[in-house]
């Protein structure tokens, strides 16, 4: 394991640099979530209902943070895998001395710093706009929750990337991300949505992640049902990714 540590660092560094070089990944997984957060904080961030302990702009760190994790988690590893497979590089890596699980794992881990960066940018935006009321411990717990939750979304992204081209992967994943964000109440509260949208919201893993994140910000009790649902999604995502990769044309 110690001998593989330097190789893992190189793989993760290369994957992180690859994200920077990919305009689609930068736009959809990094720029858009922060821009949408700033827009909605400007519109609704100063509101604070009687049952809210913090301004709406602070609570949006949970919902838009989930949207940021969804985008960064799915798009970056998925596009990277699709492009590596298309270029034949994954075939070369498969016969190299570097273990293939390490190569694939690096694609997931490389998304972690970007998720932290997205949450950091959103936090800074909320602070500049005067709606930030969160303690450092709560913020660190929020970051930890979001980083861990990248994994199942990254597995789904890689499942698509194992089958589709780079351009098709971008289109397919965005076709999943946008409706899921809206249907989970990440952009607008479910109370503002049609009743049928609110009824199906618990189907989506992003709904459960946002509920857990809201609990962290409010310092509320652990929402066990949401945690179990998210764990179930992670299990399904791992199975889907494994089957998709085995059937991939490398």
C-alpha cells in the first residue's frame, strides 16, 4: 500500500488537472452551481421564516451545495472515463503495472477538492451578501458530508462514461442532473412546486442528501431515514457502475 501512495498522488493530480482542462466540466460542475447560488441568494437569501434559525441564504448552502456535489461528482469522473476509453488510454492503463481500481478511484477522489472549492465559494458568496450564519464546526461537518456523498454520484457518472462517448456522457449526465435538482427541491422549495413533484421528491438521492445537509446546518438530530436512503442509493450505484464497466468496450 505504501508503494502505491506516490502513484495514487500522481493519478489524482493528473485527474484534477484534466478537470481544469475540460471546459464542459468547469462550466457545468463548478461555475453554474456557484452562479445559481449567487442568483438565488440575491433573490431570496435574506428571508427568514419564524421556524428558521438562520437566514434562507445560509440554508441554501445545503440545497445548492447538494447541487454542486451532484454536478462535480457525476460530470468530472464520468467525462474523464469516457474520454480515456475513447482515446484508448484506458486500454493501455489496463495492462500497465498500476492497478486499475487505483486509476478509477483517482477519478473519484479528484472530484473531492472541487466539491470543497464549490462549497467554499458558496460560503464566501453568502458572507459577502450578508446572509451567512453558520459555525465553523457545522461548516466542516457540512463539507465532510458533501465530500463523502460525492462517491455514489461519481459511480453513476462513471457508469455512463463506461458506455457513452465524451460528448454523449456530458449530454446524458446533464439530462439527469437538471431534472433531479429541480425535482428534489434544490432550486425552489418543494412547497412552491406542484404537489406531485413534492410527492416523488423522496425518490431522488439528492433530496435525502439535502435533508441531511439541512440537519447539519440547523444542528438538528440525525435524520436516519435520509441516511439509510442515501446508503441504499450508494449500494445501487456501486452495482450499476460495476456492471457498466464490465460491459464497456475498452
